[in-house]
C-alpha cells in the first residue's frame, strides 16, 4: 500500500497563495457551520451528522487516488466542521479546560508527526503519493484543526481577549512562519505545518467575531449568514483552481515543502 510509484504526483495540493486563502476560508466555514448546526438541531444529532459527513468526505477523498480540488476541499471543510464540534464536546461535555485540551491535542499532533516520520521518513506534502502517506497526512490535518480550535478558544475565552482581539493576535502570529521561512532559515516542512495550525484559530476567530451576537463581543451577523458567505468564498476559490490550474504562483511559503 505504501510503495511509491515513480513519477507519481501528490494527492494533495501545493501550498500556493490560493491554497492558503482557501484553507483560511475553510476554517471559518467549519466554525460557522458548527455553531449554526448546534443551534438549529439537537447537539447530539448535529455532532452525529457532522461525524458522518466527515467520514464520508474523507473516505471519498482517500479512494480517489489523486488530487481533485472539489473533493479535497470538501474533505477539509468537513474536517473543520467536525473538528470544531469535537473540540466543543471536549470542553462543554467532558469539561476539559481550554489549556488542557490544547495540550492534549498538541501532544496528539506531535505523536502523529513522529509516527509519520518514523514510517515514511518525510513529512513533505509533495510526497503524499500513497494511501498510507495520505492517511498520515489527514491524521495530521485533523490534529491541526483540533489544536488550532483549542488554542483559539483559549485566547478568546479562556484568556479573555475576545474574538476581535484573537483575530488581531493570530493575524500577527501567522506572519511568523512566512517570515521565518524567508529570513530565519525555518525548514519548509516546519514552516508549512506551523502556518497550517495557525490558519485554524485565525479563520475560526474571524467567523466567531462575525457570527456571535454583539452582546457576546461579536458583530452580530449570525452564524448562518457567515457560513453561507464563506461557503460561497470557498466555492469561488475552488472554481478558480479548477479552471485556472496554470495560474502564476507567487514565491514564498509555497511549493518547496
């Protein structure tokens, strides 16, 4: 299953500028859809439906054997939805403090990376050419969403920064891997996954700030409208990638991971 085919292309996208914009939109979408669903459905039903959609989308992606923009980003969006629900369950139902859940998810993500490296000797997204490597990749993606959600909640709620304050903090922090890659000799793999983790709390904080009521520190747009808006943004980005694959890529934290 893990035998690499010579010349095989990666089953996941290159980290281009459009990739990062779509990824950020997917995190905001996941947060908004999760918040909206638990308000219009019984929480248990919402979580079960979210889990079913997550499993179905991921299995569909894994069985394609190649990168298809619509299929891949659907899987990412479903990871975002269910990942938000799982993080909320850990805090609301189980009662884990945000700091503890962040630590637990951080350790779990580190364990995924360690196992991935021990088995495959690479964490590069350009080397996702087999089913086994793609499974490791998606395990890491789920881990980054869980960790990013917990860290975002820790800053916004646990430390009292509020949603807009969290947006500003993560907007600054996400520049670290890009600048580190350019000027401080950060390894491309480290810089990529560093940025990947941070897109989650940044996008989720934006969605929370837009969707939450004014009384809770939000802009009062409503999670349903925010979800619809970011869904349209994601669809637009995927269509751009689908029908303009030869677009020029900007240099930076892109195709060297």
